[in-house]
């Protein structure tokens, strides 16, 4: 299923009191991407999704995570064994 960053389901945005936040914690982001928190922390600014620092906390904007994930699509390899 492909999700456009503008069409991120509101259920994926955590509610804080009555206000929904567009930011995810590292744990929430790791869950969303099905990766470990350790990988997310180690990937940092080099290969992981962009993040924001608020004090000593990393936060990930949902739209940025979705956009980054869409860019990670592996290139399609040519079909093996095709006879022309």
C-alpha cells in the first residue's frame, strides 16, 4: 500500500492530550518502519529518515518518515532467464 505524505492516516499521528502531534518518537518511528530503535539511532543523519532535535530528544515528522520510506524502494532487477 502506498501512502502519499499528505495522506498519512491520522491514526498514525500520536495524540498528546487533546492535541495530535505530527512528530513521532524514535520508538514510534522504529515500530512504524519495522526496524529496531538501535538501527534508527545508528543510521542517524547518514542513511535514516530526517529528524529534529528538541533538547536531547529526537523526533521524526510523520510526513518526512513516509517520504523517506518511499525513496528506499530497491531498484528492480532484470528478469533472470528470459529468452528473447
